[in-house]
């Protein structure tokens, strides 16, 4: 499994892009950043978008991707998440008010986007990978994911504060090779992190104790760029060689 980091920050400003990860060239894991990084030729290869939740920094480029590739491909791009997440996307974004409903354009029988709902903890085969959503704890319905191929599995938390179920499921995964987890705020903003459904570096460190039997690399994303220097310093103070802060352009090979 090859994971390319298109964007990995919890806010957007010059030089910093929101969450978007490209798996094996044809599957997006969240879509906060897509079209500002990938060429149209690369965008045309995307067949699936796995969505953790509907906050704008994780979905905003779905709309622009659809706009860029319409008329250039014959099969729809699958939008994959739980019924609850996809219902919010349908009602509030792809509603012909905020953005055209590309699940019916250019036609109902041949749209550019297609909803592919999946039940929580159900496993879905997407070519070379298997995807399993697991609920996390955020301010809206949100899913983390276990994503697996023949070489191993990863955990992706999406946005979450202190949570339990995804760690319990991950602990049972024998082929776990890496954890992608959020840490949005400095430690002195723990109260704001809790209110907004996020973690600090210290909070993430406490979460990782729930999966202490898995000594695999941990890749941190969703850092608020205005606090990045503090978060980097606090992560370094954890003195853990397995915890790494992601940067745009990183490629992780599992």
C-alpha cells in the first residue's frame, strides 16, 4: 500500500493544505486537498473517495474533482462512508444549492459521483484494499478506518477526541503496520481540543496506550498550522522514535 500525503493540516493557509491522502493512485482517504496538487491526468485515475466525516476540510475538493473530470471518464467515482455521513453530504453539499448534485449529472444513469454506503465495521473490497469503518468521537458522525491489503493494515483515525472502539478493533488486527492519527492543538489548549472533538499531542499519547501491544509507526496529521511549531516541540518531548509528524508530499509505503 502506497500512501501519498496531499494535505495533512487542520486548517488552510498559504503553504498548508487540509487532509487528503492518496492510496495506490486510485483511492482518496478524505478529500480536503486534491485538485490543487494532482494533475487532471492523476485526478482521472481516482475511482474511490473514502470519507471520514463531512466537515469541510475533509470533503471540499470532492466538488472540484467532479467538476474537473466530468466528460472525461465513463464510470462514476464512488463516495464511500456510512449512510449517516453520506446523507449529510447529500443534504447539505450536493443539493443543487451549495453545489450541483453530481450524483445525477450528467444523468441519473451515468453520474460522475455515486454514493456507496457501508455499514459500521462492515468490510468493503476495493480492488487491492479492504476498507472497514469504525466510529470515532467527534462533533458530528465520524468514522476512522482500518485499511488493509496483502502487505498489511493501517489505522486512520480521521478527526477524533478521546475514543475507544477504533483502538479496540485495531488491537485485534494482526497485520497492523502503521497508525495515522490526529493531533490538532497544543497541550495548553486541551479544553478547546475536547470541545471541538480533537486531540493534543499529550492526548494522542494517552490514546496510544490503548493499543500498547502494537509497536508500529505513528504518523500525526491535522495539526493546526498556526500552532505547528509548538505541536512539533511537544511531540519531540514525548521522546518516542516511532511517532512522526507528517508533511505534505510525504509518501508512506506499507
